C-alpha cells in the first residue's frame, strides 16, 4: 500500500434542464479533495475534515465519503483495512453542484488507488451512489456519474446504474451562478408533484431527445431550442429569489439555455461563446447583488476527466 494518495472530484450540474435525475455534466471547478492514507488501527476512519464549517460528521456511517469508501472496502472483502480519510471541502454545501457526490467520488477513487486499483473507475459508481444517498435520501446518479466519469452522462437505468457518455461540442461552455441561499436537496425534492400532464410528458421527452441529438451533432441551435424544463423548474423556481429575472438576463446575453442546477439554488447557463458568458455572468451577479443576495460565478468548459488522482 502506498504512503497516501489525493483525489480531486469535480462539481457537477444535474438535470441539465430537461433531464431530471437522468442527465448531468462535470465542471472543471470547483471540486473537493480527498486524501486516503494507511491507518494506524484496523478499519476506515475519517481523521480530518476542512472547509465544512464543522457541519460534517466524522462518523463513517454518517458521512457520504465514509459510506462510499466503506461500501467499496466491504465489496472487496477488506472491511477492516486500516485507512484514514481526509476530506477537504472546496465547494459550497447545498449549492446544487453535487457537493456530496464529489466527496463520495473522491473517496472511492482515492481508496481504490491506495489499494492498488483493484477496480476500474467505472466500476466504482455503485459505491459512490450509495455514499451520496446518505446526503439526500434518494438513489440517483446524475451528479455522481459525471463527477466520477467526466463529461455529459445519461443515466439510462438508475437501479441498474447503466449509463452512457454523450458527446459535447467543442466550445460548449457552462456558466454557473451560485447565490448564497440555503436550499436542502431533501426539501427541494419534497415539493415536486408526483404527477404531470400528458402535455408536459410529451414536451419534456421531446426536449430531452432534442438536447441529446443537438449535443451529438454539435447543433447549437437545437441545443438552445431543447434546453427547457417544463416540469421541475416551474415548481422549484419559487425557492430562488429573482430566478426569472436572472434567467432572462442570461438568455438576453446570448445563452443557449438557462435553468436550475440540480436542486438549486445554483443556476446554470450554456454558451457557445466565452464573451457572451462573461457578459451574462456580470448581469446575473448584479441582479442578485441588487436584491442583497451574495453570489459567485464559475465559468467552465466541460470536464471530460471526472475524478482523478492528483
């Protein structure tokens, strides 16, 4: 076993407007760092957490990174392997950017590397999903899969965790605006109606198919026409003060589309031009500032690497 390894796990944007719980992509930044080292006593232990403001538990069974890593060790028949984990949070909590998913991904990649890479990275997905489930109570992979594997990922079957990576056009950029208001993923899921109309189903299905086709064919026009969420966004928009105004500013600046990232409160917009994205960022941040809401922006190309050892 090596002296220790560090993994970087990127933030991610889930849903991508019309792909609720089945579509997500990885960002280049921000992200979390997880360090795995040989421990002094049998068993997995979380020895250090930074950047969390004292909010995260060090108890393995209650921590997303801990649960993910322990489930991996259990599967390998090495449940009592002496390993210490350090979790360095370098992205905001409850931001809609897959914070818990990033920690889970970083943990499984770091521990797997420490053990000599007994599994391929793609085979670590089930363990990372179990880790994130601790955070929001739902079993879904639209944050975990892109954070772990990189790129734009479609979850074809959540229970089987069957997935495929979708081509993204060169020059496609993501702008994420994070307003510093608190929205818990559990609460954001609870407000969603369990039923939709036939018209909503038809429109949402058409948008998802159009978005995927637009991405595969590098058709920015079709991407823009398809980046519309007629089901989830209308229900969650009320949780974000000024959302409609901020979205309008992004579209006015030339965004292909704009919607809520994951459960929010972060808002993402896709662009085919960095200048448009920079102009939109300034306008969107100014709107939140005028409302007395602190916010920060991240402009990123698609991250095709996912979680990696650094």
